[in-house]
C-alpha cells in the first residue's frame, strides 16, 4: 500500500462547554484534546489502515506527550516529530457561536510548531513516501513552506501524487507568503479538495461549473467539493458524481472535514470508484461529528463501512 505523508501543526484543543462569542469572560472549558488539521487528517488515515507519517514538532511537555501518544497509538509514524525543549506545544482555544460558527485563539506560529524544519528524519520520510497531502493551515511559516514545497517536488519527481485541501482560516490569511505558497501547491496538486468558496481561490471564474472546468483545464486530475450537510461531489474529465451526506446526531463538527479528506484520499490511492470513495468519506465525516473532540470520532475502515451498509438499508 502507498505511504501517505503530511506536514504541519500538531496542537492541543481546549473547548468551551457553552455557546457564545469569544473569550472575554471566564467560562468553563474542556480538554486538552489532540488536534491540528494535519494531525487529525493523518490520524484518520492511520485508523483507516493506510501507512502514513507526519512531519511536525511538539513541546517537551504534557500536551506534546498527549498528542504523540495518540498519534503513535493509532499507527501514525511520528519519527519525524521533534520535541522542542524551549517552546510549548501549540494550542487552540475554541468556542462555538449560537449559529455554529467558531471563534479561535491560536498559538501555532510561536509554539513548538515553529521548530518544524528539515532533518535527517524528515529526509528519510520524504524519500519513503508515495503521496503528500497538503493543508493550507500548515503553511504558517517560511520554514514549513520550504519543507512542504521540497517534499512536493521530490515526491512528484519520482511519480508520486499530491492532494491539497486549502482549509483556510481567516485568522491565518495575513501571514506573509501564505498566498504565494497556496498558489504553488495548487499548481502541483493532482487532487484538489475545497470547501465552499475555497473553490474560487485560484480561478478567474466565479461560478462552480466554470471554476471546475478552469481547474481541470489547468492540469488538476480531480476536484472534490466538500458540501457539509449536502454531502460531497467529485469532478474529473471523465464526468462527475455527487453523494449525499449521512444524517447523524451532531455533537462536535470539529475535524469532520479532515476525517472526510483522509478517508477519501486513502480510497483514491487504492483506486476506488469515485462514488464508493465519496460514500465512505461522507460516512467518516459523519462518524467524526458524533463525539466531542477533534480526533475522538476518527473511525476504522470497518466502522465506516458499517455505517455505509446500515444507511443503505434504511
């Protein structure tokens, strides 16, 4: 089976237990939970049974130990995750608004994640992986951008593939060099996986049909649009297919898109038909929202398949 690599932030997430706006008053919090979009993604990849690894950094603290124990226990190769003795593990405080939107307070750029850099371990991993998955949140510093672009070029040069989930948070858009890095990764991606208006980040076209045509004409092999409660759609030069979402009781939507993406990329690497891959990915996202905490709903391939089978009998 192909080995999948991602690069980016590992952090802990601490969540407000009640809805509201921001963190300007004392409130009850729960956590820490292992988190970070690339970390959630790669944890679900491992739970699905795909060989995988992450390049990242955590602090030499309890938060870092919690994250490493979770990833390693689920089967992720963490040999290229360094432990910084000077900087703390990254963190995110999260509060849900009444309309379901979220407020974040991040500590990523000035955390141990700032230590992510090329090492002997990262060189070994890049040389041994067949696919790179890039998430926009990971491109928070020039050192990480350089590492991601080097890995992308090397993996592509030997026949590997690239998937790209822009996953842009408004809190990060001001970072220097981010736009240029996103455009460079997009130009190399075989599989583009936007949500909502992210479809138009790199196109002149401003309608879905025209934007998809522009992206495919530019050399991207396939586009997968994540539509949340409306399911997901696949587009390629061979046609398109849409698959509806599964209806489940939602407890916490954090990480659902990352779990969807992880499962779809695994299915794509295994050569599954788009409709089957979308069904499994939708089920993975549905299972993710049923538990509180970013990684707590990550599911095995058998658990995901059971949801697909049970839903088909309804």
